[in-house]
């Protein structure tokens, strides 16, 4: 289906809104090099749009370690490049849709302000009581995280090929209305009764008005349960987030910031095409910490051309003098079509040294550990219990809804009678996406039903990104009959990894050691084929039920 072609089975406003079967998640801009040929076919990744989440199988250039790329981990996605086509006879029941155009949208007022105030009180209480994560009473298929994609930026950075646009002018009121409409539609379609977290990503969502953020949060709160202590994160760039603007976002309901600092070296920032200086970054960080104490994350990149270990570690140590309780380390990924890729290809810049990047990563992990940070995921570090609730949903293979141009989602369309989790991607180009939302209530362009094996592969690859790994209880939620011991307990290859101290399989479950977390991609080259082999053997000899 072409980029500008609307799916034939979507019914315009005034009729029935059906969740359309459509082709699988095929390549769009925004993906690093594919995994080596030895990786099973469904895990070879094609380009993706931004607003989604990178999978754990991005192999660093020339290096086996899964050094997290400069593209944020909250955008890593397990979307497969397997076309699903039309699922004959399995269309979900149609869901009545409200017209997107011509319908008055309630502007955020007292209700939104009251929710934001209650959220701040709940966050303070939760922090005072400790870092424990409250358990939702709703079943897993009735809970979800929500990702909102703002597609616009001031300029395109030299390393970025996300789904983003540099507009001459943005009709924000129209965009806001479409984001609200799509959120309402997908919440009805999913049957989700509780939104556990909201993440405003992009693009540069700090360019949006706080009014847009408030309108979306109010719409979510009206459509489903949005807890007062729900984590609401906004990505912000230093030059687009002065203190007064950050304060307004806080009043709109944001209670956590993720700042794209990237470097504390002005020469490196210029190389990356960033619009801020190191001084700008530290000023924004200080203001953010004042407004959102204990709830500010910063990104730091490694593996840049000409970058050396010593100076980079000094940057990290300087950052630790200013940062809050969450730090993300991302390795530069050279993406075809970007300025940096062209400069390296033409010999203007040297190619990043993968061995130096690996050394930076290992040394950086150690420095952060000494500073009291827990490495709770391959690229994410937190202290004082400041883990990202939203990202944790992805790594635990929870449901998430993606709204906005190019956003990805993973959920069961229960509201339309669906029973199988689907991978979804929204239309990429903002203008076309808006037209589709105004016509149909949503801009879902592609859907892929996920088979049981595919879902288990995601559970394995995403869960092993965390220090907790995959507990037996968590695995049984997705596969109650085939245990972790059944899959990996009798494998000589796994025995070797256990003896090498890279992997642990015990009464708690399956997880990487500290050393193993640094070479996760190479471990998955062993573990994923084992899972597939055992699954195929079980298909030939089914396990009796009961």
C-alpha cells in the first residue's frame, strides 16, 4: 500500500470504524544495520519509523556487544518485518467511531489542572514511601502504556533519521485535535481500562504547547483510568525548554523529563548538529531538577568519530556532578541517509572505533555503579528507585498504544473483539496521518498479529535487557506449559554460557550477569534459535493439556 493510499476497508466518519487488517510492519526510515545473517529471519530488522522502540538485537558495528545506539531505548521496538496481509475471516468486529472532524473538543480546564495537582501530591507521597511500584488491580490485557509522537523538530541533527519533520509552520490546534481523537479511538479499540504511563516523544515534543499536552492527558483521563501517580514523561531539548516553559509543562501534567543532553563538549555538539551548548544543557538540567526533583533523566552519547575514552569519561564524571537520578548511555549508530553517515563514507570523518566504544561503555558502567546507579537495563541507569515506569513496560512486554505520525503500538484490540496481540504502526507523514484521523478516527497504517512464538521471542529478547531478566512467573504469564527449564535447561550451549559466567538460570529465572549484559546480542544468537527449536519440537509432539 503506497504512502498516500488509504486502506480500502476503513469507513469514513459517520459509518463504522473497523480495525483494518493490513500489511505487516515493513521497513520505513529509522533503523540501524540489520543483525548478522545468523539471526533467525523474523529477527532481521528492516528500517522503522521513529516513535517506536528499538529491539535488543542491534549489533554494534564490528562489535558483538549490544552497545545501545544514540536512538533512545524508549523507542526500541520488536516490530517484525513479516507481512501479514489480510487475515481472511478474522477481522475484528467493527467499532463504532465518532466523527473526528466537526466535533467540539473540550479544552483542558479545571479537570486537567486538578489532575495535575493530584498527580504531584501522589508522586511526592509515592517517593516518600519508597521506590516500590504499585501493582495495578487490572488484568494485564486491560492495562497499557501510552506513547505520543510529536513529529516536528527545529532542525535535523547530523546523526538522526527518525520520523521527524522541519516544518515552515505547524497548525498545532489541528494536530492537537487529531492526537486527542486518535488517543480516544485506540483506547476504545484496545479496551484498555488503565493507562500506567504516558510518554511524549519525538521529534522535539518540548516544541509543542503545554496546552496540547494537557488536552491529551485530559482526553485519556476521560476515556480510561489515569492514576494520580501515573508517570508522564516529556522529552526536551535544552534550547526549546526554558524554565518558564518547563514549569508550564508541569502545570499541564508532566511529572518527569528526559533531556537530550548528548554531550558536554561543544565541539561534539556541533558535530552532532545540536542547537545547544554544554552551558545551555547544564542550565536546563539545573532548572529541570528544581522543577522536577528526582524525576529528570539525561542522555549521554558515546562512540562518536574521533572520541576518546579519557575525555568521554571526564564528561560523564562532570555530568554526575549535575545530574539527577537517571542516566542513559547511547552509542552513536551511523544511519544511512544522515549527514554523519555521508561524512564518514566520504572520508571527511573517521569511522567510529567499535573497540573504543565498547571500552567507553564498560568504563561508564563502572563509573555509574560507583556513583550509586543501578544498571537496570542495557542502556539505562537509576539510583534512589528512579527507574522509568514507561520503559519498563516495554522490557516486560506489556501492552502499549502509540499515537501520532509513525508511532508504534502493541496491544490486543479487545474493544473490536480481537483476542490476539497486534503490532501496529501509524501512518508516517503528518499531513496524511491527520487526514486519515479526521476521516477514520485513527491513522493506523499497518497491523501484524503476533503469533505465540513471536511473542515469546520478544519476551526473551526484551526481558534479558534488564538486570532482573525473565522470572519464571513472568514467563508463565505468556507460556504456562513450556517452562524456562524446558527450553534452556538441557542445552549444552546454555551450560557453556553458565560456566562462562555470562548467563544465570536458577530458581529466580533466566538473566544475564553483569558481564553478560554487555554481550547480550551474542547471547541471543544462541538463545533465540534454542527457543525456536524447542517450540518446533513441541509442535510435532504437543504437550497434553491439564
